């Protein structure tokens, strides 16, 4: 019998699609922009996979909205070890301390794995409370997912939790969200923990890039009249923004057409409103991980992607390091549609065929 402690941070990722680049201290602002919780849905997907692929699994969890309901919906009869401390807790309001209390209870009950739903901040809470040799594994639901303790998708995380036999060490990293919103990535190693060993676990994000000036200039020169360009975050696409003649948002999404910036650092709704008849979304994979959608750019939602031609750009060095590309849009059908082989632009004229796994 494998005993798995399940805890959900229900507010994780709420700020992503509305352009806040994180949810820490921004729940009310996210709600005012129309954000909806995404963690519960991702928890349901992960737990359904855990149920499908696992045998003789006992789920220990915390009261709603931190796991009990999702576990029951997946077909488990969970052991509920406690409830959120606040009587006013809702699906959009929980605290770091409530996550930590759940992890302490899991540790005391000797679980074989702590299976959490959230982002890097949640990973830090779990790692700092867990300690020792008990492994942990994350279901990616946050805006920032820089740590190497997450499955590459919710369903992959469920499969890993059900099937793993060996563990290894991995890093938990976090960034300063305020600096991130100002366009600076300041990472900090917060813990080294034990995680399941699996190919479907993501790597830690690497920040290195390459010289992309020639690539950026070529993309800018080929910009077509009347076409709306949705330009994602990152230094590679940032070089394209500069080549187009404007100072873009380094870690946000900008929209440009015919020499005019239509949206700067926009959320999903603003981006959708700015789209025209012909649209191109330009993104670059995250170094070390290979994600082109679903990590740090949730503003590029299925509603945006489905209306756009997709252009992926990257330095040769980054592609050599990544190997494959990945997508986690939140829509399994769209993810499946995007999988296959994709031509990635690596220079003024050169393109490289890369698999979207």
C-alpha cells in the first residue's frame, strides 16, 4: 500500500492569465481582473491519473479547498487529517501556513510521498516543512515553475506518483515576484529535496541564452502589414521586440501591429481583444525545460493560441540543451493537437525540426 499525502494550493496560478506574473499577495487584484482558480482543475486531472495508473493507494489529505474534494471526485476515499485554520477559507483564499500544517501532518503519519498542487512558492512551503528523506512531487499550477520537482503536466505528475520506484535529489528554486513583475528574474535556491525519478519530471529552468540579434532582425524585417503579432516573454523574443522598434515587457506579453504597440504586458482578455483576422504568436522555449506554452506565459491561453499562427524562435545552443519542446496549455485536446514535429527558427534563414513531446 502506497500512502500519498495530497495538498492543493487553490489560489496557485490565478494571476497568470490576467498578466500578474504570480499570485503572492495579489489574489484580490487577480480576482478584480476576472481571474479564476486553475489549481483545482489541475488537481482533478492529476488525481484522476493517479487513480487510473495506481494500485493500492491510500490518500491522506486536508479539508476543502485543499484536497479532500478533488480526491473524492477522483474516486478515492481519503483520510482527512485536518481542516484549513480559517473558517472563512474559500476556494480563492488559503495561506502558506495552512499548506505547511498539512505537510506536518503528512510527515507525522509517515506518507511515502507528498503530492502537492501549486507553483514554486508552494514547493518551498512543502520542502521546508518536509525535510528528511520523504519524497515530494508537484503538479504544476503556478505561474512560475522554475523548480525541478514538478511533473511536466498534471497527468504526467499523476502517473509518476502512481508508478515511481526510485528517487533522486532535485532543486527547489523560487524567484522574487515583485522583481519578476518589474522584469527582473532573481532566483534563489531554497532547498534540495528527494523526488521520484522519472523522465516526465521537468528540469530546473536555466536562464542562459545565446546571441539572437540576427534572428531578431530577420523576424522584424519579415513582419507583414495588417498582421497582429503577439510577443511572449523572454530575452529572445525581447530582442525581436527591440528590432520592431519598441521597448517591450521582458517577462510579459505585448501585442504589436503595423508599428503600433496595441497591448503592453497584457492579460488574456486584453490580448484576445487586440487580435485581428491574421495573428501570429511568437514564443521561445524555456531554457532547460523546453516549455513553449504553460510556464510563465499563461496569458497565452487556448483562446489566444487557437486564433494564432505559432512561431517558435530559439538560439541553437538552447535547442541543443533542451532536446524536445513541451506544452501545458491547460487544454488537453489543444496540447495533443500541438504535439508532433515543429520547425523552430534559429537564425535569419535556418529552421530546425524539433519534436513537441
